C-alpha cells in the first residue's frame, strides 16, 4: 500500500480520520517493555526502533506511541527526547503538544515548563496561536480535562517576554470559558507596565475586568504605579475605585501615590496622604521601583519625602535639589540610584541645604 504524505502539524489526528490509508500494523499497540528496554540499554540500532523513522508515517506513529505511553509519563518523555535525536526526524507541533499534556497530566510541572519553553522558542516554526489551537485539539486525544495546561502556556509566554502573544492567549482562553489564574494575569500586567506598553497595559486591565478576573491589591498597585508615571489623575481615580471595592490601600499604594503627588508638585496633598497613611497604621515610606525593595530604596524614599516637605517650607521646590541631598545623605547609594532612573549631578546648593537638614 502506498503511504501518502501527512500534514506536518496533526498527522495522528488525520490518521484517525483516514484509517484506510494505513496498513493494519500501524494500529498495533506499542510494546512498552520493548521501548523501555531500548531506552534503558540504548539499543538504538534495534530494528523495531529504527523502522519507526524510515517511514513517511513516522510523525503519526510517534504521536500514537506518545499517547499510548501517557500512563507512564517518565517513559513517554524519554521516548520523546530519544526520537528528537533521530537523524532525519523532527517532532511535529502535534507531538510537542501531546507530550506537554502527558507531562502536565502526570503533575511533572517542571518538565512541562521546559517542554513549553522549548516549543515556544522554536518560533517562527510554530506560531503561539497555533500552539494554543493544537493544545486544544490534542487534549481530547488524551482524555484529559481541565485547563491548567493553558495557564501554563500563558505564564510561560509571559516569562519569555512574548507579551503580545500572552495577551492573545488570554483572549483565546476566555473565548472558550477558560480563565488564567489571577496570579498569572498580574504577572503579565506587571511585565506590560514595566515594558511601558501603555495601550496594551490598559487593554489587558480592561480585559481582566471583563473576564471577571478577581482584582487584588497587587492588581491595583501595578496599575496605580503605572498611571502615576503619566496620568496622576487617573491613578487617583483608580485609588478611589480600589477603596470602593473594599480593598484597603497598603504601603505600596500609599507610597506610590505620595511619590506621584510629589513629582507633580502637589506636596500639600502628599503630606495629607502621608498623615492618612500614618493614621491607618501604615508606617515608613517606600520608593516604588518594582515589586521588590532594597533597604537602600526604603531609606532613600524616606529621605526624599521628608526633604520635599522641608524644601516646601523654605520655598525650595527643585526636584534635582531634593534628589541631590538624598544622594549625599546615602553616599553609597549613588550607583544604585542610576538604575532607578533618576541619578542627578550636584546642583551647587546641595551642601548648604544638607547642613540645614
């Protein structure tokens, strides 16, 4: 029987719909003991193994074998890696997605993550949208339920910096009733805001709301921090929405807005908010540069806000002066300040002001 060319994407799925094209031995169950023996003893010249790769039907057969090995995920993964090294053979998108399902179903999450990274980084051979669609198509073959593997894809796209693709994955997930974890969404929102993706940050925030992804203090803080850098009024409106929803401002939100008010020259409102923060039981000031804060950042932020208040009482409101004083006060922090985006040269007034403060 003449073997016809199969699709490079879904060879096994096509085989299921075209059984007359294949000889009967194609559908014989795999000998798991033989496969395990070959892999353990590295019998790579075994005729039963080598014959698997000299056929035009090899991609479909490999997918079939991976499915039959799904109850032994470790062995399936060995087989997947072994076949990837065979001369003249390349895994299809289908076989990649099958092994990802098998690993995730066996709770081998570390291996799932590595398999997803490998597949995503094969781009442009496989587009992210095709990966998503093929994961959906192959899910039924393994009779796995649940949507965790799609959240894993979404998170891995975010981790690797494919932010637009991650957003596209989110949209596809919500269309068929699958919703990523709130933590995964916050990670993408944070990455978008730190990458200065203004429009996409706003769009994704709106998409999260439309999908009813629960907003936490972390969600609001990410957007307040982002908006304070360009639209303080919008950040203040979001603060009100945050409190109206029953979520209290935390230290992160307070200090982000205080910093934004100071930069905007509205020191009186900043002081008012500082007093509110103190009355609420929060203490200390943080400089918002991300989700992690060093002792240096905390001390610097304390000084900057205090200097703003003192400078205002003397009629001095130059931002450079305030930052220069903070730099000299901390001394050793000058190198780290440059990574925060606001390291300034001396203003000439710094020394005399330093002695006054």
